[in-house]
């Protein structure tokens, strides 16, 4: 999977993603692409293949923030009640 394929699946909706971080740990977050609120200036574009998202999960203290992940590391995506699974 690449960035464009992921954005075609999720569009501009909230989604839940499970992925493997570089250190091998599994990470889950509820997020959305295309959020520009609180970005100073134009923001920094991500050009190294990562997907830039805004995590909205407020279950953890301080979790709402801009984050990124590599689409190749995605294990599953849940969008509008449909779950998509990908090979690790």
C-alpha cells in the first residue's frame, strides 16, 4: 500500500489504523488526514512516503496531535464500520 491508495480508501473521514512502528511495537490510533487546524504557516510537507494525520483519540492524556506513519506498515484500517486487513 502507498500513500495515495490509503487516501483513496479513507478519503477525508475519521479512521482507525493499526500499524507496526519502526521499533516493532504495534500502535493504534484514531485519526484523520487533511487537518490543517493549529498548523503554523504552511506546515512542513512530508515527502518521504509517510502519511500525515491528526490523531484525535482523547483517551490518553495529550494524545491529540499531528502524527505520521508509513503506509507499508499498516496492519488494518477501519473506516465507516468496514475493516480492511493488510499483510505485514
